[in-house]
C-alpha cells in the first residue's frame, strides 16, 4: 500500500469532506461550515490522500492573539483506519502550529472515543478538563492539551 500524503484542503474537496463528515455519529460539519473553513485565514483544512483519494481530514483553528491552536475536527474513513492517517494528520497540525509560532494544541474529545483518546495520549496530549454533557447528544467530553517544544 502506498504512503499517504498530507496536503491542504481545497474547495474542490467539499463533496468528499462532506461524505467523510457523514461518518460521524453526531456533531457533523455542514456544507456552509466546510466552505467557511476552506476559505478562512484562521482555519487550516488538512487532508490525508492516497493517490487522488481523500481518506481523512483535520480542521485546525487559530484564534487571533493566541499562541494556541485547536483541532476542531478529525476524521478518517473507516476502511483506512489503523493505517496511521489520524496520527499523520495530527502531526501535520502540530508542525503547522509550530511554524506559525504556536506553543500548544488543544482539542475536545468524547470520553467514549477510545481510539481517539489513545491516539492523542500516544502523541503526548494531556487531559486537562472534564466536560460533562459537552456534545449535542449529551455525551461527556474531555479537553486535551499538548504544549509544543520548539525543536520537537
């Protein structure tokens, strides 16, 4: 199997991004939301591709005046899970944060998402806060944070 590459999302990816988003059980991004993220200077959409096929995506947000970025969304197609694409997308988000002078990455994750929690723990994310009933369906969440060192 050929290695995946990470690239910037483009407006032409919109339908594929919507299809990947439909795999989420809840809290899905809308067409309007995707369009906004694809065109915003405060957002980066990263996609994992193998050939022309988009297999995963990550949305990274930057707030004006903050040295912290936020992973807003991460999804990998079910058929491509377990191949390191999620980790590659998170690593790319961390590199981008560093390149822009950022010092940390934060995110929220469902407490019942064991695979995502394991991925973030492996990459050094720390659980900093419990978020009871955080998600629209009433599921609990956790806030995670990873401070970034300059050279790592």
